[in-house]
C-alpha cells in the first residue's frame, strides 16, 4: 500500500481576484452612462392674480391692464374693449408701463384659447418689463 | 490595474451623482417659443399636453381627474420636486392652467409652463 504524503507548500501570499469586481463596476458604469439624460427643460413662471384692496390712485391713470385671450386667439384689452394684434402686444404694454411703471398685467385666457398664444402674450409682457404679471382663466363675466 | 479601477470608480460616482431620472411624458411636443424662458436645471417631472389636449405622464395618458392623486404620489417620492408643464402650442390653455392649479394645490412649489427658448 502506498501512502500518499501531501507535502504541499502553502502559497506565500493569497491574491484577491479583481476580475469580478471590475466586471461589476463596468456594468454599473455602463448602466449610468446609458440612463443619464441631461434634459434641459425651459419654462416660464406663472403667477395668479391676487385680490388686492383698492388703492387710492388717480382716477385718470390706469394701474392695471387685463389682456383677454379669446377662443379664436384674438387679444383684447378688456377694460377698453380694444383688439390688439399679437405683434403689437409688447409695444402696447410698454406704452402702458410708461404711464404706470409698477402696473399690473393680468392675462385672462379663455378655456378654448391655444396655450401657444397665451405663452406668446406672456413672453411679450415679460419682454416689455412687466413686474406683476399673472395668468388666470377667464371668468364668464369677463367675456 | 489600480489606476484603471480608480478611474472607473470616479466615472461611476460622477454618473451616480448626476443621474437625475427625469420623468418624461414620452410624446412629441411642439412647444411654444418664448424668448424669456429660462432653463430649469433640476426638473423632476415633465407633464406633457398633446395637440389634442390629452395629458401624458411617464409614457401613458392620464385623465385630468386622476392627475391630483398622481401628483400627490409624485410629491411623496420627490419632495421639493420641480414640475414643467410642457404643452403643445395648439392645445387648449384651460388644460395647462388646470394642471398648474393642481400642482400648486398639492403643494409643489416650483411649477413652470414649458417653452422653447432657442
């Protein structure tokens, strides 16, 4: 009978197997590379009109303008009953702001009007330099 | 080997940190143009309004009556989340205003009306 004597030497130092770790990190890296989307959304802020107590002002001077956007996307100055072309909104509001630099502009949008028109009017008002701009749905009394 | 692993780790951490997972509506929207629109960097949710005034979130259509409970859930998952309402320029403005009211109603502080600025 033969006796097998194992006289194996132990390795001097065990080395950690790095391959699975690197594999895993690579997979994670690729996952985040693929899922990361640098979405750049641009947007406009919208304020709602606040009910304010009637201020004592000159009767001659207007301190607010209500721009109505109708269902057919025409724009009206609600108080004066004037129709304004989309391209002249900016000039119209600039003229108003000369009289009342801190004036308020309210955009009243009809429920069937297009949001594109409302955004254009908002943009024109912001370009004209309106500080107090708010957007509200049109109430039936305003039509 | 060590420098390679170091570099991969750094890349991994970079993508971990920058991954923001924006919830997109998954429809093609022709946004209105506005010169004064500002970039909203930390957008968490984009609500889409299609040309036919239907509302889309995360690739599915949602009824206007269900939007409130959806937004409440969103706010629980993402407190201080930013919402952009991205509406097609031909959609009815009532929908966008209702969505805006609903967002503010559940307590989302940053709500913007989507527009393209370039």
